[in-house]
C-alpha cells in the first residue's frame, strides 16, 4: 500500500510539473501574439499617417499651404490619443508603462485590477493608439505589463471579465504559483519587446521578483524563448513572406553594427574610447537624475491638481500634450532642420545591414523636406519617422547630423518625454530614453570628430553608448539592461563598454535620487521592500518594529464574534490564540520570562478595549431576531440564562484539544488589570479568506454538539473561489446563527514562520522577503504571541522612524 501511495504521489507531482511547462510555453506564445498585434497596428496606423502628411507637405511646399498639413497631422494625432485616453478611463490601471505596478505585484503587493483581462485589452489597444498618435512614448514597457497579465490569467482558465468562460482546472490555485507565472510573463514581455530572452529572464530576476527559486529560472527562460520565436516567426512571415526564416527577433532591433569596408581606419571602439564612455556615463547619470526629478515634480502636481478633478480633465491633459508635441515636431522639422549632404559611402556602409527593425533601409527613411537633391533634412528625418527608424538613423546613418540639430532634438525630446510620461495613456519609457540618449551620443561623436580630430571613432558606437547612459540614468537597471542591449545589437564586443557605462550612470544617478520606477512606486505609497536593510538597522529588534495591538480569534469562536472581527478590521490574517490562565499568577508575580512582555502588553490594553467597543457597536445591527440556523435547523438560538453554567459545561465536556477555551469571553473594559494582562498562547494563523469561506459554507457546530460534528471542507473546496474570495460585507447575515461555534483549527496554519522578540531586524527582513511572507508572528520563549510584523513594518520609512525613536530613548 505504501509503495502504491508513493507511486501515485509521484505521478501526480510529475503531472503537475508537466502542466506547468505546457502553460509556461503557452504564456510565451500568447505574449508573442500580443506583441505581434500591437506591432502590426502601430505600423499600419503610422504608415498611413506619415504617407498622408508627407504627401501633403510636399504639395503644400509649392502651394504655400503648410498650415493645412499641420491640421491633418493634428487630426490624426489627436484622434489616436483621444482613443488611448478613453481606454484608460475604462481601466485606469492601464495608464503608464505598467512596470511599477508589476514590480509591486512581484514584490508581494496586490495592486487592484493590475492583472485583469480588461487591463491587458485596454493596455494593448491603448498603447498602439498612443504610439501611433505621435506621443513620445514606447510600446516596450506596456509589453512587459501585457505579458505579466497573460501569465496571471492563462493558468487560471477563468476571468472576472468573462464570467461564463470557466473550466474545471484544479491546478495553481495559490498566490505563489500565480506569482511565478507573472514572473514568466513579464520576462516574456521583455523578450518579445527587444528580442532578448536572456535579458528578459534577468529583468524578471533583477527588477521583478522578490522571491525566486532555481527551478523557476529555467521555466522563465523557456517562456522568454517561446515569446521571442513566436514573434520572430510571424513578423518575418508577414513582412518578408519568408515563413520560418526568423529575421526579426523583437519589436525593437538595433541592426548590425559594422564598419564600412572602404574605411580601413574604422573600429567599433578602442581602449581609448573607454575614457569617453565613462564620461558619457557620468553625464547620462546626471541627465537621468534631472529627468527623474522633473518627472517626480510633474507627478506630484498631477496628484494634487489633475487626479482629484473629473476624469475628463485627464483626457484634456493628454490632448494638450498631444497638441503641443505635434506642433513642436512640425515646426521644428520645417524651420529648424538643416540640409545635410549624404556621404558618398553611405550606401556601401548600409548595404551591410542584414537586420532591420522597421523593415526599411536606413537611407529610405530619410526626409528631404525643403532640401535640394542629394541632401536631406536632418531634423525632419528624426522627427518625421517612427521612433525605431529614428534610432536606426542615429545608429547607422553615415551622413552627418548637425550638432545644432542634435542639441535641439535632444532638448525638445527630453522635455516632451518628461512631460508625457505620467499622463493618462499607456506609455513606455524605454524607446524615448534610447532615442534621447542616442542623440546625445551622436552629438558627442560629432564634437569629437569636428573639434578634436578623432576621425577613427565610429559614430554608431557613441550613439549606442549614449542611449545606454541615458536609459541607465533614468531606470537604474544594470545586469538585465546590459544583456538586453547586447542581445539587441547582436554584438558581444559591446559588452564591456555597455556594462561600464551603465554602472557609472547608475552610481552617478543614485547620488541624487532613485530610478523612475521606484519614484512612481513611492509616490503611490506602496510598501515596496528593498533587497536588504541598511547596516544600522540592526540596532533594532523585532520587538521594536512589531505591531503589539493584536486582533485575534480563538480556536473555537462564535459566529457573532467572527463577523464582528471581519467587519471591523481589514487585516488579511489573524492569530489563533488561547488565554494562558496557567501562567497568570506567575505573570503578575514577575516571572522573568513572562514579565518581559509587559511593555508589549501595556500598549495594547487601550486598543483591545477600543476594538471590543467597535465590535459591540457593529453587532447592534446584527439581525438576531431574524436569524435562522444554517448548520442545524433544530437547534434553539436562545442564549442560556447563565453564562457561567454554559462555560462550565463546555469545560467539563472537553471535546476540543484546547481545554482552556472561553469562546464567550473577549477583552473588555470591565476586565480587571490581571485579566487585561493575560498572556495569549499562540497556536497558528488563519486567513481572512478562509474565515469568510467557512462562514459562507456554513462550517460550524452548536453548543450542544461536539466539534467533530462540524462539516469538513477539502483544500479544493477552500480554494475554489481563488483568486477572488467573497467579501464579508456581501454576506447575508440572516442565514447565520450568531450562537453557533466555528472550529478553525483544521484550517489554520499551525506552524507559520515566527521570530523571537530579540531577533535583529536584518534577520527578520531576510526571512520575510526571501520566503514571500505577509505576516510574521513574534512569539516569546514560552510560546506566547506578543506582536505581529507585516510588510508595512519593514518599509524603509517605517524603519527610519523607529530608528529615530530608538536614538531618542537612548
């Protein structure tokens, strides 16, 4: 029998693992298809817009009706941005890049609606409208969010938006499994955006997940590969008609960096160039810190003056940004551009490009507005092209860009991108940062060539390093961003300069402020946990940061008390305790082990009394006269005349493993000092969702019965409503008998992670973060709970405040 049981368990575990691999592959494929959808329609709308506007500009150049061309461009852009804003009104969490929200989710914080089906629909459709609408935003950040939503929803085989579509799929009904799939989906989004499966895996590890296991790494990489090659397969077939050739790995590709064969002095980079790259990293860090500072001020202004107003104001702000951007782009292209001569070796140099992100040759995307033959308008070439084509121009165009043009383009793009990120449209920050940084790098290369005489340098390399420096200064990513850029360039020799530049940019920027995503997380007040605490925090102990005011339940608790607790608190879990009356006298005499808890208990007296007042007030509206017994129709609901007799009867029966049970007694204002200080023996933790499920399903027993008569629910039944359990406020109280008792011991966690009051904060933090906890009980040497630690108690701001209090008491 034991052999049969082991083999059955092994088969079940293998089936579970096989299903997980299949779902990881499906997540990658679906994320690639979402990227294909976004890319196809962005390309379609952008080509349509630029064809109409470019032909209009060419006609109006001769007729003198450029204002009409501007109105046509405004018509396209404002319409697209208006549609993007409407989609965000439908699902507000779809605004922005989504990376801060996914980072919070993977850190252990639940953001409402962040992984819903409606979110990914609004995100995918909104980002294609905002990119096609000419805003200085990218589609790569939203791709990460979209992949995460696919990862969260696909393994559930159900959706709150499509309630009729439900399958009996019993696997992966826990937060840990869901978080693992979200990690895989986010990595697949990066892989689809940049054609960088390894970079996507590292992104999920570095920026996303707080809790990681070795087995997850291989699945995430497999998911990223599936997303990359799904997108590659379909894009290559649709654009080139060569199905199965795999020529276009990601939505954004930098092309192949290669010197012209006719230029023998050219090298991609030399050891001397590393000094310039370090300086560019310092400047990129400063520029990134400036960008983040300005964007933070704008975000605070929006929170004070835009978000409290009607939602229409947000739409008007998006339209104002679109209007300003369109006018700036049009006027700058028409007025500020210079006619530059195309270099003689441009064709031979660009013939070596085998990979094109936008399926256009670099020379075919130049614009000749107001310029004679054999010349091109450098400003219009950068502004009147999709952002990916403009990046390729800066990376690979052998013709020169005027330093004045590059300076103006960088300044305008910097300011407008900073203004745009944060408005109510789906928007990414990767591509605008890359384009802004590429202009900065190209400007440095032009200055070195013109004024210092360094003719050997390759302008494309400096453009790439400038893009890395600025992007690193804004987002402060290191390992994953290095690998993403190397995979996007297909040139491993760029590994060292990119890595050095990103490190210098991050260190420089960190002197002034945090990365852009961390700033937006902090502005929303999300309790995000860093990788580790500061060294000085070890001066604090668990007793210094814990919450001593506990809301607890007894192993056998009346329904009336459970409803009161659930309705008057918002806690996610509750300690299950009994009152340690055996230690009562020792406690009051000053027993050393127990008397150490006095300072914790004293602070909780008033809170416990206040809690009981709230419970009693909330129960005044309890419709006791209309109650009917859900568990046993034949049990009388009248209270016994004498409470003491009832308690004595329960103690004499001793049906439960907890003989010192007092289900009717809770801390109250009438209690004596001894009763208030009574120690609480800790038995386990039970979740709010479990308590509500027990009430909904009528799991209880009457006073005259044994707890063994209580109905028992299986694990599948308890998790059937995952991830959206019923709410206590939606519960019909007329179906419940307040005198019935619920035995919570079969459903609680009897052995949760716990720490001693004397544990150092660094140990508490590492345990909390690495194990993915939400609650950490603080239990003393004799098994009595003295407090509880939650995520809020481990945030940087909370620890700093407690450290200041610690210094003051010293």
